[in-house]
C-alpha cells in the first residue's frame, strides 16, 4: 500500500483507540465528532493528492480502500472507475453490493471469475446471487466461504434452503380432527380452506399491522394451484414479513419454505412509475394430494390509505369451501367506523354482525364464520360483486372528507408544459365547437397513452404529474384521467376527474362514504350535461363508456366540491349479421357474410380486430364458416374501420361451400340458419345458484337472402313467429319470391338479469324459442332438371 495512505490509516486507528471512550468502552460523542473531523480533513487532503496525480493508480486504489473501510461507498465507486486490476474490480464489486446495485455487481463478479480469495468478497458475491434469485449458485458460493464470514454464510444457506421436520404440529392435528365431518360433505371439491385467521390493527400513530394465518388442504390434483401464494402490497408504505410457510405432506413430513421458494417482485417491471406495486410470492414446497398448506404473514403499513382514515372489504365466500374463518379489527377506542353489508340474500343462515369487545384503550370487532360454501361458477353468472356476501368497513365520516383528501392528492398534478401546449394547439386547430375539441383531446389520450392496467389503489392513490405521464406515454387509470382533465381544462373546457367502482367492484352509495373504487375516469360538462370518458379504453368512442363503467354510481371532483352521479346505461347495442347465399345447380354455394356491430359490440370488435393476429382472425372466421358449411373455401376477407372510433367497424368475408344442401330423395334441406349464436348452456342446469346475466341490454339481428337456382322450388317455408316475455323478444320471418328466400331473425334482451327464482319459467320460454329456431327450409328439384341426384 502507498506509504502515505498507510500513515492515514494508522493515525485514524490511534485516534479511535486512544482515550476517546467512556467507562463502558463506548466512544464518547465528542470523540466521534473529533474522529469525523479528522476523517474529513485527511480525506480532503489525500483526495487532492490523487487529483494532482491522476496517473498514480496505486494512490487512487489506496484511497478507495480507505473510503471503503469507513463506509463511504459512493466515493469508492467514483475512484475505482477505470482501474483494471483484479483487486480494484473486487473492491468495486463489494462496493456495489453495499450500495445495493446488484446488476452491476454481478457483471463484475462474473468478470473476476474463480479467482476470488477474499472471504468478504465471496460472501458478498453470494448475497448478489441471492438477490438475483440464483439460489443454487448462491449456495455453492456460500459453501466456499471461510472464517470470519463462515457462520454468516451458513445462516444464509439455511435461510435459502427448505427445512424438513418429522413432527406434525399439534394445531394441524386438532384442526384436521375437528373438520372430519365437514370434509366428508365436500367430496367433489379439489381443496378446502380449513382455517383463515385475519387481523387488522389500526394503531394510534396512524399506522397499521395486518396478520394472515391460513391452513388449506389439497384434496384433488386441480387443487394444487393453491400452492402459489400471492400477496400484493405497496412497497412505498408497506412491508411484508413471513413468519413461516410450511407444507405438511401426507407422509407427515413438515417442509418449510426457504428463500428459494420466495419471490418479491414488482408487478409492472416494464413501467418504472409503478415499481412500488409488488407481489410477495411463496411457491409452497412438496405439495401433493392430501397435503396441508400453512402460512402466516404480517404486513406493516407506515400510513393509512387516507391520512387517519381507512376502509376495506371482507368477502365471505371464495373458490373453495371454508371450514372456519375468524376476522378481528382492533381500533383505538376513540376511532369510529361504519359497516355496510352486501348481498345479504346470499348469506342466509350466516350472521354478518360482529361481536364488539372493549378494553381501556381499544375496541375489537370480531367476526366468526363456519362452513362457508364455495362459489361454483355458472354460465353467464354475474360478477362476484353481485353475488358474494361481504361487508365494507369505513372510518370516513363524510364524502366531503374523501373529497378534500383526494383533491389534495391530484390538484397540483394538473400542470401543462410547453410540449403539451404545442400538442393542444394542433389538436384543437380548426375545431368549430367545444364538443369537437373535447373529442379530439379524448381520442389523443385514448389512442396515444398506453394503459398500464394497475387497479386504482394498487400502486397508491396519488396520480403522477400530467406532464410526466405525457412524456412517458403510459399511465394507469388515474394518471390517464388526470392527463385528460389537464388538457381539457387548458382548452377552456369544464373537465373533472371521476372515481368509479366498475362492475367487478362493490358499489358506492350516497349515505355511506368510502373509497371503494377500483378505477378512475374523467367527465366534461357540455351543453348542460356531463359526458363521461374512459381514456383507458382506446376502442370506445367519445360519448360512450365501456360496459364495465356503465350504470355505476361515481364520485366526481370539481374545483370546489364533489358530486355523486350515475353513469349512463347504453341500450342501443346491436350486432347485425347479413348474408347473401347464391346456390348453384351443383348444390354448391357462394356466400357473402357481413358483420355490423354497434354500441359496446363495436368496441369489442374494434379491440378484437385491432389487437388479434391476422392468422387468429382468419382461424376464428374459419370456425364460424364451418358451422354454416363444413366443406368451404375462403375467397376473400376484408376488415374496415377497425381503427376509426367514429365509424362502425365492418367485417366482410366471402367463401364457397360444396354440398351446401342436405339431400333427401328429390328434396333438398337447408340446415337451420340460426345466426344469433344462442348458447344452450344458458338453460343446461336443472336449477341455478345465481342469476343469469346477459351483461347488458342489446339486440342481435340476422338478415339472410338466398338466391335459388332455376332448377329448384321452395317446397316448405317455416312460419314467421313472434315470442315475447319479460326477459326477451324473438322475431323470425320468412318470405319467398321468384327464386329467392328472405329470412329474418331478431333477438332483443329486455332485462339484464334473470333471477334464479325465475329460472324455470325462463328456461321454458327459451326452449320454445330454440325449438322454432331449428326450423328448416325444404327445397325440391324441378321435373327434368339437371340438378345432381342423391347418391345411393
């Protein structure tokens, strides 16, 4: 080492050891200050020497080691850039580990290769590999580490590897015994949640601690998907701590998850703005049929969602049956909450009310549930938010309180920059009225700002600056809404951000303030009306909303106050199928089919046509053609207006079909041309557990024109019919002219839901409609015609 640097280190050693400690051996504060002062003086002096001697690499390396010993890692990094020796590389690698810059550190370690002799260097290399989830290699490196880091390395190996015991916990034995009768009643289930204990403790300092303790049992092969435990959290304010995760196998082995079974990942790696939205994932080890999975996790939050307020939803039923559930909410005694229940009709026999216990300083609300049945999916069932019993707990006292809170989070984000102003000028140039301006701005944001599907609240509640979203050209729902509002206001329009619980979320109500929102949109006030806009849907035109946003209570934020409004429900949703069929004497046919979607069907088609690979579209069309005519050949496929929000998308394809008619002696039968895509799955069950959900109010129409060859006549044409009930209307019409047949169908939904109590009546009505839709047109060949004969 350079002599001068050696003297520095010796001097500092004596300063540290001589007379600067109190009676207990600790360094006195005055000595620490003196040491720090000396360090700065010497550091400054010898840094100047290095700067004056830039070619003296030994001097630079010696000073870097000096900084490293005193944990001044940023200075070490700056000194070592450009030094090529293995010693310098190793010191830089160790420094980068200390700075948690693992990507750069691993590159340097890999360049150094197997020549690592430093025990600290080896240990830190193991740490890098561990952080990069390269666990087998990390274990290999840690195993090479010797004193003085050997014990630390052994502990790291132990934490990575799963641990195996042969004593089944008594708590699992007792739980299994108590659930025996319950398990005998659920023979068809793939898994069961035997116990789920959850606690949320709201602390006086406006922080919280949540605990989740779960025991599950795997009963069938498909239940193994429960082996992946996914805990979402916001790393800005939350920390996840795993107490333990273990699998008790059917051979009575207890296998604990090690670090190699755990990943702590950002959900949105490609979008740095949302890197705080993370997933703590445990892949449970040794999972097989008959295994018990048990884990206990704590989540610490350094702040509540909204200053000193919070809310959450507890859902009773899940995909699998639950033997017992226990939920406790602990609050400071002075804290008040309100409780709202959802879907109580689905919770018959279950007491949703909590038991309240008070201590001198706290209130404890306790809910206990037993033997909860699972939600088994049915065709066309409503979203879970319509059927799953739940309760919402909120500490908010008024909507005004929520308004002030979120207004403070977004109001300073509505800022333009020069680039945005320049864009706005070009967007609004030549627009004759406010509506045209609003439309142009909405379409720009919807089409040009990539949507990152982060649910509102998952990465926090505060949006980013509008200018930052504009620069990045991506954003989640709240960011896109804020950018849209900023541009609209800069154009002189009255625009407002809006929070909304979409169909997948439980609704809000005027008499129960809560932040039960999973999405953000925007609104503009034009000609006495609010026009709602969802810029995350780039295939929905201005003036319309995606289906999930329709008919929902929302919270609108104006500069001075809030409003609770309802989004409109569109009823002009239609899909129109048109088909021209030219039948030839050979009984082949050339068929041209057109699809005209409108309303939310148009949005769906735009999305499908815009984002599906052409080969996938062609494959899907081929499957539809095969339903009409199995022996086909596609002649032409044309897609129009899939990118135009103002125009109706149009899908047209032409194909030929051999042996289009079914033979029966001298008669030819035209198979049922049911174009409305009815699903018999709607009425496939004897009874339903949940309502039928059509999704919306809509109609489907089919118009078919059939041109007959001169050698054929119409022998039988079904009667036109009209069906009407409280759920739907169905009309079918048949007309024949000279060598032509015109066929018409229209199905109109009048009610979105069919209640489960109405299912049998609906089933009968639907069966009758399906029966007549199977009607067939019968043709007959004329006497002496050249039409081909049926093969014997």
